[in-house]
C-alpha cells in the first residue's frame, strides 16, 4: 500500500514512529569519515577539559578553557574549523577509555594527510611517576594517595600519546600539542611530579609544536579575574592567536609560532607576578618552528573579540554530540533500529549476553561491516566494557575486600575486558596493551583455585614489574595460602614502590602480624609436630669393595686395587619419633649393583705384569637402623643420621673370590626434611656414606686371589630420597 493511499490514522502512526526513531538515534552519533569534498589540507582538533573530578581535587576553569579554545577554532579567527573536525571531551565524559577508545577511532576515520594540521589541547590535572611515566588525569582517575597507582587508575598515559603524535608527524601532519595541566602540586607526585611532567613532555619531542602552560615545577594559574574566569595561559594564548600577537611584529594578518611565543611569554609571567605574586613561565618548543604559521587573523573577528573579550556559551562534550554533528546517511530502517537497540542496551548496562549491546553490535558487524554506525557501536562497546573493569579496579585500589559475589563480578569483568582489548587492538594496540595489567589483576582476584590465581598474578607482574597494585595482590594471595614469608617479600616491594598507598601498608601490617602472632593456619613460629610415619625410599650412588694388599710371593700378585660401580636402591622406611627433634628411622632396601677388584699379577715363572678384574657380589638386602637428629622444626628441617646397618648378599657366590653373605656397616648421613604444605607429605633427600665394620673376605677360601689380600671392606656413597606422610 502506498503512503499516499493510507488512511490518515495509519499515516500519522508511521510518521510518529519515524520521528520517534529519529529522536532516539540522534542521541548518539555514528562515526563520520573525512570530508573528501574539501580539497587540500584540513584542520582537526582533539580537546579535553576537566574541572570536575570524581576523586581528586577539582579545578575551576579547565573546562571553560577547553571550551574557549574550541570556540576559537570554530570562529573565523581560528579558521572556521568544522564542528565535525573537532573531538571534545569535557568533565564526566573525559575518561581514559573514551579518550583512547573513542578519540583515536575518530582520528583514524579522519585519515589525516600530509599538510593537515592537528591541535591536541588538554586542560586539567597532570602528574608523573618519573621521567618516563607521565600522565594527564582522566575524570575518574583515583590514585588513592600514591602516584604509582596512575598505572591502573584511569590516567591517560602521555608517553603513548607521544607515540601517536610521532605517527602523525611522520606522515607530514603538523601537530600542535597544547597542555594547560600543571594546576596543582597537591597530587601524589607533588612538586617533583609536576617537574617530571613538563620535562618529559618537552624532552620527548615527537616532531610536534609544543606549548605548555608552565615551566618544570611551576603551577598554572586560574582565576575568576582572568577573562570571564579562565586559566592565565589559555586566555592569553587564545588572545594572541585571535590576532593580538600579530601586532608584535610587522602586521601581516598571520600569527607565527615565534609571535605567539613572544606574546604569551610577555604577558603570562608578568601578570602572574604582579597580580598573583607567583611565578609562571610558559614553555614553547622548538626554535625550528619559529616561522610556522599557527593562525590567520580575521580582522572583523579580532575587532569583535577586542570589543567583547568574552566566550560565547558552553562547548560540547562527548555524550551529547562529542563535537560531531549527526551523520546524515541513507541508512536503512533495520540498521537504525539495531543501532538504537544497541544504545538502549548500553543505557540499561546490559553489555553481554542475550539481547545485549554485544549481541546488537555483532548483528551490526555481520550485516553492516565498516558502516559508521557499526564502528561507533564497536568503540562504544569497548569503552563500556573497560569502564566496568575500571570500576572494580578502583574498588581494589581502595582496599575493598571482595565478597564471593564480587569475585564473580571480577571474573565477568575480566572476560569483558578481554573482549574490549581484542576490539581495541585493531586500531589502538598501545591502549589495548596498557589494559593487560588490569586484566590479570581481575583474573587473579576472581574465584579460582589458589595456584591459578597466583599464575594470573605472576603474569600481571611480568607485564608491569613496577606495579604496586599487582605486587600487593601477590602478597594477599600468598597470605591467603598460608605463606607469610612469600607474602612479606611482595608486600615489602609494594610499599617500597607505593609508600603512600594505604592498601599496601595495610597488607604489610597483616603480613607482619601473621609472622609475629601464632594465628591458626599460619606456620611461622608454630612448632611442627612430627608423628611416626611409614614411607618409601629410592636412590642411587656408587659402591666399592676396597681390598688391602697382602704381599704373598706365592700368588704372583704384585698389587691390588678396586673399581667402583653404580648401584640403585629401593625400599621402605618407618620414622619413629623419639623426641622433639630426634627420631629412629629404620629402613629395608634392596641394593642392586656389583663391584670389581683389580689384581695386578705375573706368572710365577716371570714375565709381564697383567691386569685381571674379579667381580665381587654386592647385590643385597640392607637393613639400617639410624638415629636422626633434626636441627629445626620448620618447613625445612636439616638433619644428620648415624647408625649401623646389616647387609645380606645374595646371588651366585664367586668361586674365584668368595665373600661372606652378611656384613655389618656403619652409616653417616646429612639431609633435610621438606614439608609440603596442605599435602601432609615430607620429602627427605639424604646423602649417606657407608663403611664396612666387618670384613667381606671369606677366610676359608684359599685361592690365589683371597690369599693376596688381607681384608676386603665394602664402602659406598648414596643419594636417597625418602617420601613419607
């Protein structure tokens, strides 16, 4: 039925439905690619301004400064940059995941080319751990009092941003990096952190033009008396770019890098000193950029700026239109419906499972791959999954002890974060990799077997060796598993790295208490009571039949020696406790292996000396009765053993050099009892030396071989492993 032929009620219903759908969809904006109808270079900008912070001390005018700079770019003074070419995050929307997950997907879609200009403007809090780890703080960043927690607490890693900038400048894009971030030294990094921040940004130059609000270690001023309430640096930066910096040289309706540097450096330090009695020296880099044109002056707009010296209304933040106008496309109804359902699922926080955001994203990806709506859903899903994980990480940083239900949530969040990392890796591998430490922290905190959690935690440590958050998790896991010594090792490392983090200090105190107090389930300083127990023995070593030469001229033997042989032993033991550290440990073992005696002899009529090997039976059953004295009652207990043993030989008796069937030996050994926690097993390696106390030689034998030796003693050295409960 054609629309014109429908009855009025039906037409009204359809029109209402379309309008409703349009209103719902325009609450979001699909990704919009570069406008290819514009020939030649274009200007783009990524702008972040945060005054309202969730956890750290708020600022007053950082968001207004970002809006001022955005409005400048949109104006004739800034070149009438299109709103589609500006990505803006303000306050609550300016979180780490949106900056990377949304911002750089947006930038990728713009396909910047040689000759393009990209402004990156950041206004808010900045801090640093050291010269190599420096950050711009996102809205939800919560370091919990220690700068080391910036690694996992929602801070934007500027080193990674520098890598992004280097990629763009390598393509011939002119990047202007502006940061008005050193507004407080009350952050965990303190004055040193502010100094590290600006030094790192300025020294790690990536081919961009750099404009920083302050020099190293200084604070950027903001006040209601500046403009209509602005930061001192941003206000005079925009003031100069609008055209006032052009008057410092021969006016040519262009503001060069040298001119804006001169203008800002003239006014900001003097006003900071005269009006606020503070020191603020902006930093500009570098001299090779001196003649680069930063802005072109529009005289009419400059005249209006001078007349009003006021901003015009609030800027846009991500979450309304993110600086991007609604994408007018000929998208079919199914696409729009699926896209709208995706966002409705996001609003309900239904991210995974049936009829979830993930489900609708997959439908979009299957039917409309590469479509702007699909790409927006892709980055939105990744951002939301990261945010769920980040909230749980923040709870952990605040020492929240997870319940079994919360551990299950951590497991689910880890699965979601893994999906987000997979999505993000396609277009932002650096950000994706920066999330892996959080991933293994959540996995280690989930409901797992102890060994699995420890394995996840050690994987996290290999990713972030200097992360106090993962060292603290390892300490907690070892404490839970009754290993206070290992827990102490990791707790001390965590507090050394993050001395101001209350959670690490609390963990260290718990570990120290476990070591000093005799609490149930902990083995430190708690005597381990030994019980009589049955076990098995397995070992090996070398045995030798040591002869003593008897000079008998009637035998033709001129000397004798022995040749050792390898032997194996296997048997059973019984450990009988005789005192706190004394035990009798009888054992019956089967010893397999024979040795040889070497006779050097000549014929009685003379001639050359020749060598003859005569085997000696040593395969036997050995019964030992040693006394064992232990030197401690800890998990590892060194001991010595002393005692006699009785050796009974079996097998075919040699007619050449017959030996007695049984001999008595003396044994001496050293070893250690190693207790395997939670199994009840004890492993006892022992190195034992045995020497014959009685002679093996059969005195009744009258062969030339037995007549040429006065005695034949058995000796051996064995390494035996005992296993018992």
